[in-house]
C-alpha cells in the first residue's frame, strides 16, 4: 500500500531540488503532449528552451528575455510578500491593468507637451493605481472578514471591463480612425519607457524589478516587517502572541503587491505594449503566481524563475512560428510547471512509504 508519512521536520534537500524536479517533470509531460499533437517532442523542447538563447533567432530573442521577465519578476516579488504571510492576492492581473491605465492616462493628459516630469509622474500614478485596486480586497478583508482570494480574483474581470471601456472611450485615440486603443506612447518621447542600454531589452521596468528583488530580499532577511511577515505565515498564533497587527499586515502586503503589479503595468504600456488596448493584458499577473512559487517565495529565486518563465514565453512563440504548435499547448505547458511544482513540493513535508501502516 502506498501512503504518505509526515516528516518530523521539512526536508531542506527537497525544498531546494523541488523546482528542478518540477522543471524536468514538465519537460517530460510536455514532450508527451507535443508527441500526441504530432510534433517531435525533443525538437519542441529544444525550440522552447535552447533556440531562444543559442538558435537562429537568438539575436532577437535574447533581448526579449528581459522584456518578458521584467513584469513577471516585479509582480511575483510583490505576491511573494503576501504569500509568505498567508495573504493570497490572486488578482495581480487586475492591479496590473489598472496601473497601466493610470500611467497611460497621465501621459495622455499632458500630450503633446514634452517635459522631464511626465515619466516619473506616470511611475507614481501607476504604482498608486495598482495599490488602490489592491486596497479593495484588503479593506474588505480587514473590515468584514471577506476572502481576499475571491475578491481580488473577481476584480480582475472588473479591471478588464474597465480596460475595454477606456480603450473605447476616455483614452481612445482621436486620430485612430475609430479603432479602439489609445495613442501609441512609443511615439511620445516624454512618456516612452526606452531601453537603458540599446539592444539589450533592459528598460526601466527591468531596472525596477531588480531593485524590487534587492529591497524585498533585505526586508525579509533584515527588517522587522520581514520578520513579522515570515512569522505570520509560519506560525499565525505565535504572531498574535508576539503582538503582530494582522490587519495592518494585510493592508501592507496587499498594498505593496498591488503597487508592484501596477508598476509592471505602467512600464509595459509605456514601452513594449505602447498603448492601452482591449487586448493589452497577456496574463502576466496570473503567470507571476507560478513564478513566485517556482522561486520558493524567495526574491533571488523569483529572479531566476522569472527568467525561466520568460524563456518559455519566447520559446513558445518560436515553437508556434517554426513548428506550428497551438498557443493553447504552450499555455498548458506553463500550467504543468505549477502543477508539478505543487505536487513535488508535497515531498518537502511528507515521505512516500510502501506497505501497511504499523499499529501504534
């Protein structure tokens, strides 16, 4: 008989190797999926993980690695702070959208004026927009005890409708011949999120992601707030006895994660995306959940996990282009990564035993 036996203490070995095992298991299961779809599994895996870095299109795809990884790392870092405290913000996609809308609205309000303060003001308003959207589930949880998972998730759909309304209404380009969407901010120098180093893909959003990783690492390891976050997540009752203000922690964690998600949206709309449109959001807020857990809720781990997930985005696009794989198959492949991560993570706290359980 196959059974699970709880370990006396979590296994440090499994906590470190779980992400690697999950990636290998995803490759194997993904290969089987591609085989069923009539594709060569080895070629498909190579196209996803190898070709973007060393293949024929590497000169184009390498800079895109940072472009894709930036928002994932920025959002996942904020989510990890809440997840560590047992505060589950599942609505980062909505905060990402609202941050983009607020940032773009500032730029379009000043158009066509050229001024140095426009882009910094966009950054501030993007962060505040994401934070304000995250404060809705935070306030409802603190005041009425609602479930932040459901509220934050439902607000994603509200944000998507708000995005559509802005694309067709207030932010619509008056010179766009009736097509939905705002002006292209890539053509507005004061609002454009340009590359810091040309040809590298490193724009200011990537810089912000690196700063967020460093600050989160310092806070979790050296600051009293980081101690309170870890204590609340690992031992809620002990946190109560230690005098941790749970309501305050909920507001801080959701506020920080919302602000970082809003920043990611602002940097995206001011750079790679370029405009507010109906199909602006591409699921970064949901994919960042995978990145956060793949990185073990550790800022440095999230940095590596974000690069890996960005690689699957770029490799997936190459696989669609060169092998004819459907986009849905790539999304299933990414979902497998979270599935196997959560499944294998069980071995951190449990060990597999064979045979009948002995009577005590």
